[in-house]
C-alpha cells in the first residue's frame, strides 16, 4: 500500500451535494453501530498491538481509538451549538496535539470505547429527532471560515467512523492479527 492508501483507506470523504433522507438514515445507522463494531474489532489486541502505529509516523491503534472519542465529542457539541445558535463559529482544536497527550498514548482503550457507546447513543437519539429545519442548520469552521451544514456533518462523521475503523482493520490484516 502506498502512503495515500494507508492514510485514507476508504478515500477522502465524498459527501453528495444533494443529501437525501436515505443518506442521512444510512449515516446515522453507521454512527450508531460504530462503537460496538470498534469494540469487537479490537477486543483481543494486546497492549503491544494497541501501541502499534497503523502506518509509519502515524498514530497507534490506541491513539486512534482515543482520537475517535475526542473528535466525536467535539462534533456532538458542535451539533448542539448549531441547533441553539445562529451559524455559530465553532471552536477548532489541534487533534494531532491531543493525540500526543499522555492519556491518548497510554490510557486503557475501554475508557474511550465505553464513552463512545454512551456518546453515540446520545448523538443518535439527537440526530433521529431532528426536523428538516434543524437538519438545515449549520456552523462556521474557523480554520476555513466555511459554513458546514448539519446534514453534511452527519456524512463526514459517518465517513470518520469508517476511516478510522479501516486504519485499524487494515493494520490487523497486514500484521496477521485478523
């Protein structure tokens, strides 16, 4: 595999311009299943395996798992801001710096997996209850100053779940752990 395939095992996020109700339902379903699927995937990995990077100069499996919780928690909060404010400018964060903190590098993964289960349950409950008007709300990302719609963001995070799942699964296959 080349570096681009290792970095983006399912390619870059490709969100359709015309997002359908079916797209949203499929994406929410994927977000709903992710924590359990992730837990099942990594359930038998040793600490040594968890501390293996998915690519050269990449994050370890442990860091990827903790990153998923950090990222998804931020996204959940961004949804809440967009639903309660008029096009808020959200707070960006340095995900690469967060991944280098000692908790991301050493904390047991079950803490983030359990947190993902709770977070995704709340997130999916919120998403499934949104009206069309609410789904059309948006926020402004300060890094690009672009408006991001909630429909689009559901797709981005469905992609994000799969993106990191396949980082881990592909490493496990390459190493013969699966």
